[in-house]
C-alpha cells in the first residue's frame, strides 16, 4: 500500500508539472484537458490521504495533503494570495474612491461602465435573456461569441438596438469555431474593425470608444485622445487542434502590445478564451500586458463552464484589460439555452 501512495504522489506531481511547461508546449493532446482538470485532483488525493491515515502511514498523509494543496494553487490566487503579474503599486485617485458615474453623451465612454461576455452555443442562446441582462445590469459593451445570423435576428426582435445601438461583427467564415464574434455598444465608436488581430479562429472584432474628458485626465497625456478598445475573442478549443488553440490564446497578446494602445490607451478583451490560469498559454497572455478581472478583484474565481452543473466547473470565459482600469462586481450568471455562464464586470477608469 505504501508503494501505491508513492506512485500516486509521483503521478500527481508529474500532472502538476504540465502547468509549469513553457507556453505552447502544452499544445498536445490530452495535455490541455489534463491541465484544465488540475484543480480537481485534490479530490482523489484527499480520499487517499484518508486511507493512508486509517493505515497510519503518516508520511504518505503529509505528502498527499501537500500535493492536494498544490493542485489548487492557481485557484487560491483568486483570493489575492498568489503571485501577481505586476507588483507595481497604483496610486489611488478620486475616481477610484468615488466612482459615481456621470452623464455623458453617446459619443464618449464614462469613467465607470459595465461589460458582459457570453458564448452563445452555436447561436442558440436565449435572446430575451440576453437583452434582459443588458437592461438589468446596465451593460455598456456586450461581447458575444458563437453567434449566428438567426441569433442576431432574435436579438433585434427583442430590442437590443434600443439599449446597445452600435455593433461590429467579425466576418463569418467556414473556419469559424461555432459561429462568429460580435460586439454591441451603447456609445458611438470612434472606429471599428471586423478583425483587429489574426489568430487561427473566428475574427476578433474591435470597437474603439473615446473616454469622456473627466475620465481621460492623466498626469502626462492629452485628455482629449484617450480611448478604450474592446474586443470579442474566441480561440479554438483543443479538440479543434491543440496548436491552433495555443496560438489563438498567445496571439491575443498582440492587442496589448499594439502601438495604438501603448501606455496611454486601454484595451479590453472579452470572450470564451478556452483556457484558465492553470494553462501556460493563458498565463503568457497575461504577461503580455493583460490583467484578468476575476484575479484582480481577488474575491474568488468565476467559473463559467458547464452551465448545467454547479460542480465541477472550470473557468473559460474572461474579461481582460490593460493598465488603466479597476474591476469590481465581477460575476458569472446564467443565460438560458447556452452551455456557458455569462460573465459581467464593472470597470472604472483609474
């Protein structure tokens, strides 16, 4: 029995080691799925630790429990106890301590706004539920993935244009993974493109909104020119090709590094990214210059897949942003007829 415990510990550490691979090396079956399941390894490990305790193998108990704790290390970071992608202190401003939204025109984005993202499951998501969520949560920018023309027609019939009159979609292609991506906005965009970065997946549409004058003021920049670029992204799942899966995630890093963003403007990427913090490719995306809203809020993970069970769930959907925003109210919630939970967040300009 001691040999069994030792073998299990060795296998668990090897499994854990997959999460420590250099970004891109995990792009081989079945590693993406094994890595995604890492946070649940504690279950069999704790059971075996109980068996070891019953047989008084206290050394095995310690090893199994330490290994179980290690399998949850990335989840623990969602409560603010893990390593940060940036340790640079941020000076608090009046807008952060008093984030009262102000009235702005339809041409500029206010200093505080709410966003939402949802994978629509091949266009099957309930349009009335989506429009109700926009209204109830005061959503200013909506990102949808796996959209179909039929869903767009149902959203229009449900009155989405009354709430979010501006939109930009990616160009539908035969190679799209489940459908195309779309952005909706309450505010008039300064510019819009159907594909802001080329990745081996559906187009990544982008809308660029000007910030209102009061929210664009910084110490060293022109207050009239600051913008926020919103993107709706959906890298392929590993089952559609592991190489394309990893390349799609890593490719989104180009948005944070774009010269149009720099240190002055802000980029927000929302969508079903088919990955989480256990995946090296996703952590490399964060290191490219993004922060994850759930991680930054540090009140726990927002697990979004699958919708129909509360446990076990994994985190696939994200709201990412470059420097200049502070997240709050990050929450996953149900929308009928799709397999993912929606994810909403309030973002405040620093």
